[in-house]
C-alpha cells in the first residue's frame, strides 16, 4: 500500500531560505526503513533527471510530451502549440493553453505514483558555474573594448583612421548576430557546450589579435589580422552573454534567479568598465598597443581555461518550473506573437544598442571638448560601476518582491531622460556634468537589464529561456553596430566648433531613446493586465503549496520518508 506525503507541516523559515534547504516533492514510499527510503527516492529522481534534464516524465495517462535526444518537450503539432486551432488570438488563447499544459505536466511530474518521487534540490557546485560564467562575460567585454578607449593611438599603430578603428567594435557586435542561430540551438541542450565553445573562440581570437600586434613599431600593426581575431571574439560573446537565464533556470530556484542572471549578465559591462579604465593607463603612445593586446590575451587565456570543467546540469532540478518540459524551438517561435513580448524587447534592443555605441564612442564624444582619454575612461567606468552597484541593490529586492513591471516602468523613463540631458554635458567642458549624468544612466540601465530578461522568461514560460534572452541580446548588439555606423556618419567635420564633435550623434541618441519610453509604459493597459502573469513563479508556488516540503542540500541527505 502506498501513501502520499504533502509536507503540510513545513515551517515558514524553511520556505524562505534557499541556501538552508531544497525542495522535494514526495509522493510514494514503501515499507523499508525510513533512511533507506529517503535515499532510494533521491537516487531514483537523480537517475530520471539525468536521462531527462529538461523535464521529468509524467505517467502515460497525463503526459503530453515528446522525447527527442534525451529531452522531454511539449508536443509541437498544430493542435498542441502555443497558438490554438480555434481562431483565438494567438498571444492570448495560445499562451493560456501553453500555461495550462505546462501546469499539467509539472503536476504530473510531482504526483506520478508510477515513477516515484521527484526531488527538488539546489547544489553548491552551481556557484562554480556562475563564477565561471561571470568571469567569461567580463573577459569577452574587455576584449570588445581593447581599442576604443585609445582610438587615436590604435589608429596610429595600425596605420589607419579612427573611423576604421571603430569597426573593431562594430564587427564584434555584428558577429553576435551571425552566431545567434547556433547559440540558441547550443543553449537549448544546456549551457556547458555553449561555454566551452566560447572558451575556444576566446583563446584563438585573442592570440590571433596578438599575432597582428606583436611588433612595437608605430604603424606596424596588421589591421586585417587583428580584425579577424576580433570577429572570433565577437562570435564567442553570444555563447556566454545569452547563457545566464538558461543557467539560472536550470540551477537556481525562483528566489535566486534574478540575482544570478544579474551577476552573470552585468559582468559583461563590468568588463567594458575595466577596458575603459585600464587600457588608457596601458597605452600612453601608439607603440604601447602591442603590449596592451598581449596583456589582455594572457588574462583572457587564464580566465578561459576553467570553462572546460563547467558543470553540465544538476542531478535533480531546483524546482517545479525547472523540471517543466520546454517547448521545441519550432513551437517556441509562437512566443513572438505576443504584443507584451515586443513591448519589452524593442526598448531592450534600443537601450542595449545605445549602451554599446556610447561605450565604444565615449572617448570620441568627450575628447573634442578638451577632455583627456583618462577622463573619458573614468566617465565610462562610472557609467558601468555605478550601474553595477545599483543592480546589486535592486536585484535581491526584485528576487523577493517580483515587482518586475514596476521596476521596468520606473527605469525606462529615467534612461530616456538621462540620454536627453547628456546632449548638453560635453559642452560644459567640466567632468562633473558628464560624470553625474552617466552615473544616473548606468544606475537605471543596469537595473533594467536583468529585470527585462527575467520578465521575458516569465511571460514566455514554458519556452526555454535561451530563446528570448539570445534574441533580446542579438537585437541590442545589431542596433549597437548600426548606431556606431550612424554616429560616425553624423560626426562633425574639421571646420566645426569644436572640430570632429559628435553633437548630432547625441541628439539622435536622445530622440530615439525618448521615442522608446512609451512602449513599456503601456504594458498592462487597455485590459491586457492578464497577459503579464509570472508563469514560472506561479508554477513554483502552486506546486510548492500543494505537495512540497523542505529537505537538506547535497551535503545533507534528505530525511527518511515514512
């Protein structure tokens, strides 16, 4: 005879402490001793999750999934996709159906008496994976901005113009878009393959760049060779920049996902801050570019090596939403029928694009007005470091409150206003104005990034997180490259006052940034509030309330189940 344990006596402290314990749904035990039964349950769940890392299989009577390549996914036939076949609006009825099927599969996984119990656990090894993902994002962004902070010296060293040096940044960003289809497919099967591919490209790309920069003589740099290495580094970026949402979904509970995504994602602009701040001190004359490329190559190589030991997937999922079978890539494309997704994605594209272009061109924006390269580098570092500090405060709060919509509606107007005010800052010819405005811009922008990425994952669930995050970043990188090209075309001529200023570029930036503001502000209006349900959070809470109790972590086995 079997019994079902629903853990009705769990304490409030247990339910609030992610690190103290992990979630376990228990549904079936036998007459063996309590300790043996507990360990047997965990082993069975581990074996099952190893074969089916995306979602645990349900019983035959309730399963609606298809298994392919070891991954269980929701069926993608015309009658079982996001969009229904009854003529209803695709982004309403379709997502409602997907949410219902997702909930059914999750409940089946928890309550399946034939398959035993599903154990939900978090593992300490996730911190190594998060640390390595963070480190790679720092390094790849530093690779991106190796030349922009010293564009004048780089142009002299490679025997070319500043406009040509800007193409180091532009080609890097466009390479992201080229790699996007491969990245989506790689991340669909897990982050390890993606991180390994990035490490290989980083190693090769950096040393190719040094091969074109080994001579210290001014004008001896080989521009074409360095460009090829820069493109390889650009191809590496999406493999790590798009991975945080997938990694946090796979390894963290809903009380830690926003912070984990923020740490790994915002490490990318932190690397840009290092580039803005450190490279100008490395390069005081054109010949120093060679040493700067060498030092960055050594640091990048050391950071990339641990990637080959990146963890694959947890033996058991951290929570019900992580165990949910994800939609196939083909079926997932229906997520883009949702107006709400586009109201978040379009501003994300624009603001990420402007961050990329302003970071790349900040030296050229400020230097014509008498600022030094060091002062421009500090301005870029303030933009990023203040933003990181703001995100460190807001991310844990949002992890607990889930006030994603409110955070977006506060951050977006502040970003638009900051770009508007910055139009007049270079002409002040003092560091105070640019520093203050860029710090405010960084705080608002960096608070927005992890929130927008996680909110997209919530709205699109059970779409696998890598799809929305990769395409969101790809749009931002594409626009970033386009904005750099436009900015170069809008640069004033040598007869202007001051010569070569980028005032027209700043006006263009402010106008587009302000045009994007109303889009996210309209979320939830006009009777569409029901389309903003946090599906992953609701799924976790529903399953936890029904049949979940807290047990020990990987170093403390679960207690006996009677």
